[in-house]
C-alpha cells in the first residue's frame, strides 16, 4: 500500500431503538410541502463502529432502558451489549467518538472505563456553560452524561479536540456546528470511497437533500453551511449517513451472523431517491 493511500475500513451501523409515532412535521424546521399533513415519520436511533484488523472505533454510545422509558422511546436492545455481536466487550474498547452530548448519543459512557472519549471542546463548553440555564436548550442533554464526561476529563479519559483531528489512521473528525456548537462528523475511508457519519448534522436524508433542517438546533446558518461541508467530505449522496433515518437499516446489507448491524462500507441496495420517498419526505 502506498504511503499516501488511506486504509480501508468496515463501517457498521446498529439500529437499537426508535421513536415510531413521531409526527413528520416535527422533523423539519419549516413545512415547505415536504410531508403530508398529519402523517408520521419515525425516527430511529443508531450507533456506529469503524474497524479493520487492527482498529476498533465506536461512534456514539446510545442510551439505556431507563432513559428510553423516561423519554418515551422504544429500545430494541442495549447498544452496549450489542457489541458482543462483533466479539467485543465494552471494557475492551479503546476509543469512542461522541458526535455531540445529546442524551441519545452520549449515554452509557460509564460502560467504557478504558476508552479515550473524543469530543469537541466547544461541545463540553456548551453543555457545562450558561446556555444550560434555559430549559428548552438543556432538554436534549442529560446531567448524568455531562457529569460522566467531566469526570472523564479529571481522569484523563476525555480527549478534547479543537477542530479537525485524526482519531485512528485515516479516520478524521470534523466540526459541523449548528445542531449544537460542538457537533462533529466522522469521515472514514472505505472500499466504496469516503463515507461520512453525519450523525445529527443531518437527522434524515431529507433534511440535507431538501435543505430543510431538523428543528432542534443552536444556529441555523451554520447548520445549512454544514450541509455543504458534509457533501464536500463525502464521495456521494449515499456516502452521507444521517443520524436517525430508518432507511439506513433498510438500504444497506446486513452483517452475516449479526443482522441487527448493517454494512455501510458496501454499496446501498437501492437508490437514495427511493429511500427519501419511502421515508415520506417527498410527495
């Protein structure tokens, strides 16, 4: 392999929960005719794994059963326990990227006692700063997750980044503020090209395709500009993996022996246009 040729990783997604009865209008800041009035548009919950024969990187850590009950979400299975499908225990994970500190992405941190937790410095500053005095701003955050992250800072477990950074060889994080000030996406070299795990920089494919943001956001203009940045980082529309789109679990092939996981490093099974339409985002 040439020195300047990036490695190729497997990228896996686990759909571990859902919010099945979510109204479609709740997924868009503005109704521009992209959904049928009164229709539902479910929102699913994912975490991701990036691996090769030498590296194992977890992206986000989901939430637990107690949190699912409290927030009215359906948990299919514990996302941490699901790592056993891949022959990995939480205690053995060495690196975890947290895309942002919302409850559905940063739970279970205490289950990874030996991992370096990679977070943007702006995100920690935001969720421990004066903005949290506003109920509507702090609602997607959980104090226990923030406390665990701060504890990790004191125990040299939390790794804070100021902008772009390489986490494992060839795999980089890129700040894309908008949803939160410290939201970061993960860019991964794969056999089919550069894949971007966009997380909540675009909840659904429809958000980025229609330039119609999800309504939970810190700043609108950076969110829209983030769409352009994500597209520049990825090798095509279906190389952008949204954070909550149910179509992700349907469009990519399942992992043999572990059908709850899908393989994002392989070509999609159908077109993005069909997926967006199936999601109810286009009439």
